[in-house]
């Protein structure tokens, strides 16, 4: 069973059962946030006025990752095309420590689908170096979001 989302921001999503829809997004206007099991926070951002094609979506992912690299003194764990069917999705995954001292991974992903852009930021607790970064989990989350 999944939680089906039809967003006024122009996307649909099918997230896992027990997903929490956060009523007020802390990420600002034109964003929606969802809490998934395991302490995973998904933020979907409508920013189609600044992104007009797939290469710009890649640039957006890099630009958004700068916050975690510069403000949180993070390190790039990996980056690249997610190779999802029907969409161009480029992600930058950064390991960092949050203000409370918890190790986390932030993935900033620019998605170009149906000639439209949507940005996705996924943050999760860093578990251990044997399984991080969890690119397959990120692919699963991003593939469940469709730009309409």
C-alpha cells in the first residue's frame, strides 16, 4: 500500500505506506515536504522559472548542494545521473553533520520530465560507511515522483 500525492505544484508521487505529509513546509514557498520511515525527509521544490532544460536541472542540483558543502562543511559522497526511465535526474549526495551533531546525507536532485522541472532534496541519517550513500534508495524515492 502506498500514499498517493497529487500536488498543486504539478507533480504526483506514490510514497511508501506510513508517509507523513507535513502540513507546513519549512523549506519555503513552492515546496512540499514528506516524512518517510527511517527519519527520511523529502522536499519537492517547484522552481521552473529558473530551470529551462535538463542541463540546467543538473546545475540546480549542484547549486543546491552548495548549502550542505559550504554552510554545513559537508563532503561530496557521489554525484551523477540517476538513470531513471522517462526522466533526466541528476543528483549530488553530500555527507554532513547537522547542528545537533547528527551525521546525515543530503541528496539534491534536479529532475527534468515532460519538459518540466522539479527539484527534490532528500535528507536521511547517515547509517554507516558500508551502505552509504544509499543511491538505490534515492532512485526509488525520485522515481516515485512524476512531473505532470
